[in-house]
């Protein structure tokens, strides 16, 4: 009697299926994989469904999610299967509010050295996006709860989901309150400020910009990076002002990085102007900053041409070295 295929064998078979997920027998193979006990096999199948947007597997994935919610710490360590299933259901725009509501509220504490660790934070973030996509009537309430989640990743996901849902009227006060209340992790405040800029750049710019002069260094950095991450043209002026009033190397580098992050022509022109006319030290700072985007061929061309125009072989060599690193 032939042995049943191992989880490793099934995953290998699914890997081959990715090349043609709409083949005649693919649906049956995916349904069979989604019914397995192995979280790794189910996760592999769910990823294929999500990538190929195979709506035919909605029922099988919904059933699998419910199955792994039973005794979840034993059946699905690390929330591997549940997260992959929820992500696939989100990608295929499945109208499965029960799955997303269960997932956004799920906490899975698993033993680690010295205590327990919650492994469901990514699941909660994915389910937040799922609720936004299906326009669930209580989605903003759920996102408000998630914004106070104990885990930093979940709180960041809540802010991004508010922006993704374009919940301007409800999202702006929620996000402002969160920023005013503060957070132990600056990444959360950065995500909130970026979300504010996405929802309403005109009204949020003065609010976010005000933190560029905050007494707390971390909040100043957070505001600068949030403005840079917004990629909004309105952010060029306050970041330029930040650069002009910077007195320390750390402040200058922060302002330059935020300007580079904007990926706006006016910001790039400003930085290239410093490279062209500034001191050698300032020019090197600009090169170091722009080298963050070293894989951009057009940027490489403009940086090296500007460095060459200074007529300083050492600076030209420095630019090429940083961009080729």
C-alpha cells in the first residue's frame, strides 16, 4: 500500500502548481491541500490562491480557517495557516466578515523562552485590511480597537488600514488623538502621520509639520520621516525649512533623507544643488543620502554627472563607489 504523501511532498507539488494555477486539475489539488491538517501545506495552498486570485477556493479556505481556529496554538503554531488564509481571502475580495472579525480580534499566546509571545499580530493586520476591502459597517470601530493593540505591528497596521479605507471624517480625529496621546514606539506615530497625510494632506500638513519643532528628538525624527514617506509635494517646503535650520550633522542627514524619500523632482533638485555648489562635506552627505536609492539608474546618472561637473576626481569616485556598493 503506497504511503500518504508527506507535508514536504505536498508543498513541493504545490510549488510546481504555481506555474499554472488554473490548470484543469489545479482546483481539486488546491481544495485537497486546503483540507490537510498541516498548517504549512494549507499556507502554501492559500498563497497560491491569493496570488492567482482564485475565487473558487473561497469556501475551502473559509472552512480551513475555522478548522485552525479550534485549538489554534497546537494546530497552527505561529498563525502560519490562518494568516495565509486571511491574506488570500483579502486578495480575492471574499465577502467573509466572520473570518475577518474573528481574525482581527484573535490573540494567540505561545510559549517562548521566559514567557509567552503573541503570534497573531500579522493576522490582525491582514484582517483589518479585509474588513476595509469588504466595507464592513463596523470596520472603523474595529480599527480604533486595533490602534490600541498591545503589539506595535498591529497598531501600525491599524493606521495604514484607516488610510487604505479613506476614512477621512472618522480617521482624521482618531489618528490625531493617537499622535497627541503618543506611543512607546515611534513607528506607530510615523504610520499615523503618514496616514493623516494620505487622508487629507492639506489639513494634516500643519499638524504633522508642527512636530518638526518638538522638544523631543524622537518626535522630530518621526515627523520628518512621516513627511518623507508621504511622497506628497506639499511636504517639500517644510522639509526644506528643516534642512536650512539644521545645525547638527544628524539633523541635516535626517532632513536630507526625508527629502530623498519624497521622490519629488523639486526635492531632488534641491539636493543636487547642494551636491553641485555646497562644501565637499555637504556634497558627500548628499551622495550618502541618495545612495539609498542606488538601484535607480536615472538617479545614478544625475548624481554622477553633477559630481563630475565639480571637477573633483575624488568626489566623483566617491559617488560611483557609494552607488555601486
